């Protein structure tokens, strides 16, 4: 009996098994690229995804690839977050038009369903944004940008200050094999933080690298435009 207990404790104390060699080899390019950029790479285990951490404008940011947290994302989800410490009154969202239209149809169907008397508390925050904020636009932005994306905010001047031509071009200039305009994508500024969320195909290094560039550029632009050290 005591031998069995000893064996049980010994089994619990063993180190976790390393991920399969195939999984390790698939993540090697990501790890190597992260190292060249000065980022920290962490694997969450075979099939569990990975994360990359770095700094932008002196602020920490983190990007993860793993299981989706939204129903509208198929396959893997790429998401990023940065604690920028910018003004709390800034609320902005760039969202690709097909996703915006899909969420609006879903929201309309829910709110007009006679059997549904209360709003679902599990609705993604971006769906509530579509009801709260207006879409804005301006002529100096390329027509292709407005064809692919919508910009929502409660302060049009905030969008003008943040979304400069360089950032807009990055959102348009995905390298081949580029994600199509149908692929769910959004970048948000809210409550002093920046977020990115998009659908991601496994082992798509070019999209991962470009998404990191889009996100860090969005962060830099936000800090430059909405730092709490700047006058209101």
C-alpha cells in the first residue's frame, strides 16, 4: 500500500512531457523571428498556442495565438493587448466590413426575436459598440480603405488624430498570402488600452509578422495622439 502511495506521489512530481517534436519544429520560425525582434516567446504546449511579448512606446504589449474566444472566428485566433495608459475618454474601433455587417445582422435578429426578452450578457463587447458608436469617415483616406474597413467612435476628431495614412496603409498592405477582406479583423482603443483581434491560419508567418507591425504602429500612434501628458 505504501509503495503504491509513493509511486503516485512520484508520478505527480514528474516534469511535464515536452511537446512533440513536430509541434516544436512548427513553432521554431516564430521563436526565431521573435528573438530577432527582441520579443519574448512562450509556448503554451502542444496544440495550446503561444504568446509573444514586447514593448512599444515604453509600454508592454502581448500577442497570443490560440483557440478562438469569439464564435465568428474559425480556426486560430490572433489577439493582442497593450496597456498604453492613454486617455480614458478615447474610444475607437476599426473593423472589417463583412464582420461589421455580420454582427449587425446577428444583433438585429436577437433584438427582434419575440422569444428573447433580455439581452444576452455574453454578447461580445464589439457587438454593443455597433449600437453605441457611429461610423465616421473622411476624404483623405484611400477609397480602398473604406471599402474594406469601417471606423466607429463617439469623437470623429479622435479617429482623425489616430488613424494616419501610414497606419491605414499597413491595414491594407497585408503580404501574400494575404488574408482576404472577409477574414474577421479589428483594432480597438478603449479604457486606455489597445486591442487587436483577427482570424489566423496556422503557420502563417507573414500574417503574424504584419499583424504585429499593425498593432505596434497603432499603439505608437495612439500614444502620440492621446498621451495623458498632452493637453485635452
